[in-house]
């Protein structure tokens, strides 16, 4: 072993042991966690057991367990059992908790019992970012992503899934009954040997069919005609062409520093009604005078855009082109030009489509326009197979036209959206690995997601400001 760097003898005793603090560098992120949690008013945030009980066994202070969780999510250790092991061998955690080593049940119960308070801690860090003037650009990107739940796909039932499973069982029963009939025509000794396994399979399938019938009753009682057995709040959703049983996590991300300013966990697979709620949450969190939000076409919904405008928020969402007329060589809706002074449209043949009447559809007031000269028009074949081409206009259509004009003038907005909001999702999913949420039900999953968001924002701000400046800012 000569001429190699040698370690210390394990059996060598020392007269003056090193301090635990000597193992933690001044630039270690664990010091930020320690200062951040110590500066929080845990009682005001809603944490339980801030005041110790007069009798009984002493409990761990909530700050100790909160530090443990923030450290765990910052270092990809989310499981309570893994956190228990780390507290027994990890020098950084020994320093952070003062060598306290709670068992996994205590750690898990803290997250379960203090969900609302933990979500408030995530919001408190966003408030800190706001005080540090990290939201000066007043532009956020909104998007949603599907995260897997604990619930396995085989333990989630929809009408279509139930129908397919029952049909599969019925087909298997028919096949086994046919085999049973053929077996009855064989010699008695051979028939008995083959009959027993078939009867066992038939009995198993009948029992499974009875179980599915009971689940079907429960499923049909649900508002969305869907039931999950492991996590009752998890729902089957489409995700990049594949089905996933999980949750739809919505985020609003600051375009300047890519910080998550607001997030929400939902079990609704569609993003269509999420624009205004997320925009309002981002506006409240950032506290800017004029907020601009960008989102992809999955968020386009007329009433949501109107709600954003009413709240003083400027949205930019591209409209979904669902018409197949262009592919057929026909005129599209955008080929008809609106004349606001006359309240009429001009078609590609320069004919006037005048206002006819107003009506209400899906809660929206819309106006109808058409021309009386469609039948004699030479371009009718390119326009409509009906008697006349009718154009529908929403009463607030000018908002949609102004928004689209803004996107046409500045197409860079959508590229900014993609490079802004998709980065946090990729990072958080990489931290989670190829796994799912560890908790069940919407409230607990929301708490778990808040810890992921807090860890992500914490690491971002440490990279932006540095460890010591951030500690000074927290203590200021």
C-alpha cells in the first residue's frame, strides 16, 4: 500500500473529535434548507403540534420533519423508508436534523397530516422569489402534464374497459364450454381427467364476471362513469396517444427564470377549462400590474379567454383548426372578412353576408350571417354544399381576433412557451424516475407535488443567486 493516499485507521481513537459542522461546506445547499425552514412561521402556516403536549412521549418538532422532506425531495429521496435510512447514515441529514432519526411511520404521517401547511410552504417560497424581484418580466407559460398514480391500469375501469373485459370473459367461457362438450364425448377415464381443469377455469371466470358486475354498479354511480380501486381519485387520461391512470398537473412558469409560480393537481384529463384558473393564480402569486400568459392550442376556449381579459390578464392561445375544408379545396372560416362598421362579412366572391339573428349556444351568445346570393354564385362549389354558407360570430369575437393578430405579429411567443414550461416537467419527472406518485387521493398527491415544486424552485434560485446570497436574502 506504499505510495498511495492512505485513509485513517478505523480503530484509531481521537481525543478531540471533529465537529459535525466541519463536514458541511459553507456553499452546501443544506444550509439554505436549514435557514429557510427556521425563518418560517410554522404555526401560522397551519402545521400541527407546534406546541408540545404537557403529557405523553415528546414528539419531533415539525421543523425537523419539514427539513427532512425538503432535503429528500431536493436530492431525489421521496420515500419515507428511504428518508429513515438516510437520516441514519447521511452526514448532511445528521447536521440538518441534529442527529435525530425518526422512523418511517413518523415521517410518512407528517406528510399525510400536514398537507395544507406543506402546500402553504411552497407558496411562501414563491412569495420570497417575488420579494427578490425574480418575476420582473410579467410573462408566464401555462401547460399541463400527466403524472402516473399508484393505481395500476388494470384496476381502473371505464365503460369501454368494462365492456372489453366482459366480452373477453364471455368469449373465454364459450370456448371452455365447447371444450367441455367435446370432452364429454371422449372415453370416461380421459373425460374425467380433462373435465376437472375446465370446470375450475369456468368457475374462476364466473367469479371474475360477478366481481366485474359489482364494480360496474359502482362505476355507473360515479359522476364521470369511472372508478379506480387503488387510488379512488386517479383517472384514466390520454397522454401522447397512450392511456395513463393518474393526474393532470397544471403549472404556470415564469419566462425569465423558469420558476414555477403556481401549480395545481387535477384529475381532469382535458386542459380546456384550466386557462383562467391558472392565470389568476399566477397573477396573484407574482403581483404584477399587467400579466401576459401563453399556452398551447389545448387551452383554447372562448369563455376562458374572456375570463382572463376580465381579470386584466392578456392571454395568447392559438386556435385549433378542426375544419377539413382546406384539405378539400374549400374556403375556410378565416377566408371571410368581417366589416365591423357594417356588422357584416365579405366572402371570397366579394358578396355581403349580412346579420340575420342572434342566439345562444353552450352558454355563449352568437350571431348568424349569410348571403341571399349563394345559389347563383360561381364559387359555390368551393364554399358549401348547402343552400348558403352561414358564418357564426361570438359576441366577443374581437378578443379572439386581437389575440390571433398578436400571435401573428410575434410568433416567437409560442417558441418561448415551449422552452419555458416544458423544462420544469422534464426535470421533475427525471427526479421522480420511471415511477409514480407515492401517495393516494387528490389532496395527498397535491401535497407531494408541492414538495416537488418547492425542491425545483429552491434549486433554481440557488443556481440563480448562489448559496450565500440566498441565505442572506432569507434572513433579511
